[in-house]
């Protein structure tokens, strides 16, 4: 696997997120943001000692990186990764390849930092990050629903 092949898989499957177990695709999603990883967390994936999970995702911010670690992912391929995600990847010894590194992930309006990434700025703890992400999503849902 290399970055070029990973990017081609995203195009071929018209996916935003693909997860491989030992080079075999076990999960694809067209959802945006961290939703694909949250949904994958709910799946019961059995891993043997030598199994490796690889994530191919369109954009990896720190929140997505921490969720990937929680999903037991070992390697990440992405066109775009944030500098904060790289710090977390180093902390958790996650291998990665990316086309470009950005300071942080921008929100959907293009006006500032993504609120999901902002929710994990001050933590590296997986459980705290998970709670912060769920809280940020709940807040966004309340805002969207008026």
C-alpha cells in the first residue's frame, strides 16, 4: 500500500473513509467528518495478535486520529492531515502518509477551526477525547436544530 493507491481507492469506491484489515477492505463509508470512525467503533471487529488495521480517509484532524487509535488502527493514509493530528500520531506511534500537512482542520463554513478538532485540542487521552467529540457533536446538532 502506498499513498497513491490509497487515494485511488477513495476515488474508486467513491468513499470518504476505507478501513483495511491486513490489506483487505473491511469497511467503507461515504459519511463526512468523524462519523465513519464513530460508526466503525460500534462494529465488532475481531483482531488477532498480528492483525493490522489501516485507515484511508480524506481528511485527518486530531479528533479523527484519536478515534482511529481507539479503533485499533495502526496506519493512516490521507490527502490532508493536521499538525495536531501528527503530534497525536507520534504519541501513539501511528504510521502515516499524507499529501499535505495543514495547521488545523477548517470548519465547513471556512471561517475557523473545525469544532470537532477544537474539542480535542487540550487532550491526548482517548476516553476524554471520545467524550469531548460526542459533546461537540451534540452541541452542533442542537445548533443545527435551532
